[in-house]
C-alpha cells in the first residue's frame, strides 16, 4: 500500500479530529508481471485441457533429478518455473497471488529488465540447489515444478527493501520480515527432517537466499569491477538510500499525524508528505 492510499495524503482531506485510516488498494500491473501471469496461467490451462501436450511439456521442461543426463539439461531451470501441479490448483493460485502483490513494486523499483533478470535468477537458483541436494541424496530425486523459488526470492527482497509491507498467512496479517524469518525456519526444518515436500523447500530456501543476496551484494559487486574509486556509489545505491530515508521520514510524520493531528505538521513536514505522495503516484503509473 502506497503513501497516497492514506486519507490525509490527499488534497481534499480535512482533519475532523478523526484518526487517519489505512485503506487496502490492489497493485497496478506492470509489464513484466503481467506477461509472467499470462504465461503461467496460459501454460497451466493448456496442460490441464490438452493432457497429451501437457504431459510432453512437463516431461521436457520440469527440473529432473532422476538422472545425470536430465540434471544437465539447463533449459529446464527456466522452463520449470512456468509449470504448476495440474492436480492442485492452489499451487498456481498462491504463486500467482505472490507475483501479483509483490512483483509490481519490485519492477517499478528496479525497472522491467532488471526485475525479470532477478525473478528468473531466483528460480534458477532454486532449481540448481534442488539438483545439488538430490544428487547428494540429501533429498529424494524426482521432478521439480513451480514458480515458488522466484516468488520467495521476491518476498526476501521486499522484506529488505520495503519492511513496512504486510503479508497474509492464511487470514492473518504478518509483517513481511517476520514472514520471511518464519518461512526460512520452516524450509530448513523440512529439509533436515526430510519432510514430504523437502525437495520443493530446497528451491524455496535457495530462492530466498539469492533474493536477499542480490539486494545486499549486487551493487557492491558491480562497483568492484568498474574502473572507478571504491568510494563511488552506484545510482542504485543512491536511489535505495534516498528512498529509505524518505520512508523513515514519512513514517515519522505519519506517527505525528496519528498522535497530534494534521494541524501539528510544519511546512517542511507537509512538503515532505506531498513529495512522497507525488513519488508514489508517479510510480503507480509506470
């Protein structure tokens, strides 16, 4: 939910001694997220309705750890991310919900090309980690399908970049960082105990690890290989720091409004809130 979803960020807001109210707002689709949704749902429907073709698609695109030959077929690391369990509709429903609610924010923050690279990278990492553990006989060998590695990579990235986010586990709202820690613990426990979905949880865990590592380390790695002083700060780092500082200042202002009312704001604080509102509105139209 963006800053502009709050009543008191709107020009026509009047402070009638009522506390500000939070409003739920569905995210606006971005180009890459839209096409990822179309591809995932389209392939799923095709596989369910045209079963002979579906079987062929699953045979050639799922990550397959049953032999060395299929383990080395690298195209599967991309293909499996667009396949979901035809016998369990919740598999694709939950993954696409995660993509829909988390993807647009990251795509606007990174732009489309970088977001797509990140998304696929998290999925590839999930498939590779599963193959590694399966060939080491830590988890059972079989086939792996689903976009969960990429989705959980997005969850980890959003937990770092946008800690104010709240996600729903079943029907309970949970701060996104708490959710990320909870999922990490569940996946590690599943792998250690060799639970029924231990293979899938290896992909989940790897996707989250790569998602977090990408946010933390990629800007630093990029700068290290550039022929500029080490003190150089990339545009991404500058953007991230500026955005984080703005978020902190806006959160402080909103707490003040919540406790003392809109009339307590200084001109500078009102200007900051207006600038943040315009920024969020501009990003929502990208």
